[in-house]
């Protein structure tokens, strides 16, 4: 299982990198899926992930892509969707502490 620091770093890097590509092409979306499902989830044994891409739009910042990958409940085979809410508990302490 990857460390919490690794996961937070990866999510921050993904959010920074994808922020510049708010208008994703179909090819970029397929590459994002491959990175999330193969490179990230499979390698680190993560059951489910939610991903959204936010960028400038006509009315301010807009979500240009949102998708869920994997399962939010492994026992009951409930998939992650773009509406799934994840509890983060005290995860922010790691990124905000000195």
C-alpha cells in the first residue's frame, strides 16, 4: 500500500498538470484513463478513485471532465462515479503542517 504522502503528492501533481488541459481531447482522456487505472490504481492496489479536471470556462472555472474509476465499495461491487463522495478525514493535516 502506498504511503499517504505519496498519494497526496500524486493527486496534487495530477491536479496541477491537468489544470492546464481543461479542454481534453478524446486521446488525452484515454491517456488519463490509462494513467489512473493502470499506472496508479493497479500498481498501488487502490480500489477506487474520483478525478475531475477544472479549468477556465465562459462563466468562471468549470468542470470540463469528471469520472470515477474502480469501486467505492469492494464488497458490494459499487462503482465510483463522478458523484461519489470520499471521506478525507485528517488528510489535509499532512499537506498543511510544517
